């Protein structure tokens, strides 16, 4: 794994100058040496020049060395700070006859805390050629079904050489330049910006061959080494059971009633008629809402009532973010029975073949009790009505002709 550290060399730390007009502009990258696509480079550093002094202090993501990637990786990134100039090199220096990509990541700031939102990359070679291979694609936050910006990309060769990159604000990435061959590609939501996969960080991996035929999709999620098991079983209604698992299920698998066994204390199996996933349940809800709206419009039309105007077509909105090609993982399933289950009765549900997003599966079982029947409605209180009637004052009929 790539470990990152900084060597604070050169001048002492600078402080923001007192007084003067307020400065809200982030630092600007003026130039980088060597030039991109340069060949036979002999320089010992890649140097980034800025139009003002860069803040060399801070912690966590503000550490200078965490703002740079060198690909292929070679241990710690060595960084030398020289006020408005930063020198970057691999731990053991640039190897001969090797193509490199050196990236400055977003996040550098000036002495007033104005942060540079964009990055820059230079590609060069210490030999006579630069390979043209690359791995491109998009990283997604699978659970949120949206692109994952600033994800760390690692492409590892069979001899454990790491090539690195970072996804942009739309989750798109390009790991390059790469020689032809087989690579294990991994995308990491690098929460602590240490350029490594840590516990409780979402990731995804895929094996590809360069030259790559088409862009790839990486769906990051929290993964562990345990298969999903039934956590709870509750009655959604008299003919539906909502089954919750302790880990996300792989949404690409096909769920059938044959994967479940429902039985009472007498162990006699109770048939199931359907397994409904959350996306299917959401589609059912939309269909019911649309059918209700259409029915109300038909009733109003037959009654001669003026129909409400149709909703106006909204103005074109900004292009919605891309979604992964596979729905988000889920932890619940709805099981439907052909007839109501007996209230206040103990049952047992067994599940098998429930595959998690880590590809693991195991059999699990959970007992549950259906809810008690609702209490009967209170009886009508005829005594109270009689008392009310008796309490009313008597009305004396009027005699005709008398006031």
C-alpha cells in the first residue's frame, strides 16, 4: 500500500502578512516542470510553481504530501516546500525508462486559507517512450446511487506495481499511462486522505486487461467477510412479512419463494406466493398512486365536474447525475402468503441462498410472533343515551287559541 509522508525542507513556515487588502482568491498554478509528455527526463523532482506562498501547515488532508500522487507509486511521496514552489519526487527517486504521472490534487491553500479547488497532472517519461494504455470509467457511491468524487483509484499489476489516480467531481477517472497487461483496479472512498484502503472505507474492485475495450464502472460500498443473515421478521400486514437482513443483499440476484421456508410450531410448511424487492415495491406504489389519480379524474368527468388542469411541464432542469447500472443494495424483502397468518402465533422463517455484495451466502433462520388481533370496538352505550333523554325538559303542547 501507498503510505504518504512529507519532508518539510527549505524555508521555515510562513505566516499570513498583517494588514493590506483582503484576499479571497485561491492560489494559481503558474507552471510545472518538466513539461507534460516530455521524454528522457533527468530531473530529480517535479516542480509546481504558484503565484503566491502556499500554506505548508495543517493536519490531516491539509498535509502537503497528501495533496500529491505519483504513479507508479514508490513508497512515500517526498515533498519539499519553498514558499511559492513545491518539489515532488518518489521515495527512491524516478526510475530509468519509466513513464510517470504526477498529480497535484485539489486542496492546497494560501496563507489566508483560500483553497485551490482544482488539480493538475503532468505525464512524462525518463525513457524514450510513453505508453498509450489507460483505464477509464466512473466511480459510484453505490448505496447513494450517485457518482463518487475524489475517490482514490489503484491499478495493480501481477508484480504489485501500483498506478494511481483520483476521480473528478463527477466520479470520472483515467489511470494512465499504462503498458499493456492485466490489472486489478480498485476504487476507494479515501475518507482520511491517506491514499490507502482502511477498515470501514467503501471500495470496489475489478480485473481488467489493457488495452481496455470500454470504460468500466466501479460501485463502492462497505464490504466485509460475513454473509447476510436474517435479523428481524415483522408482519407488514396479515398476508405480508417484511424480512430484514443484517447486511446488504446483492441486488443482481434473482429472489424466489424456493429460497424461503415458512412454518409454524407444528413444522408444517406454509406456502409463499411471491418475493418483492424494494425497487419492485416502489414501482407498485407508483402504479397505485397513478391508478388512483386516473380513477378520480374519470369520476369527476362522469359527474360533469370540470377536470383540474394537468400539471404544467416543468422547465428543463440541469442534467441529473448519472446512476450506477445496478440498483443500490438493500437489506429488506417482502414475502407474501396466499392467506392471512394466524394472529398471536409463533412462526419460523428459514432463508438460503441470500448472496451479499461480497459474494458470500449462508443459511439463516429466525423465529417471530404475529401481532395480537386488534381489540373489538367498544359496545354502544344505550344507558347513556336513555339518561340523556330523561334529562331533557318536558315540552308542554300549546292549546290552540291561547298565547
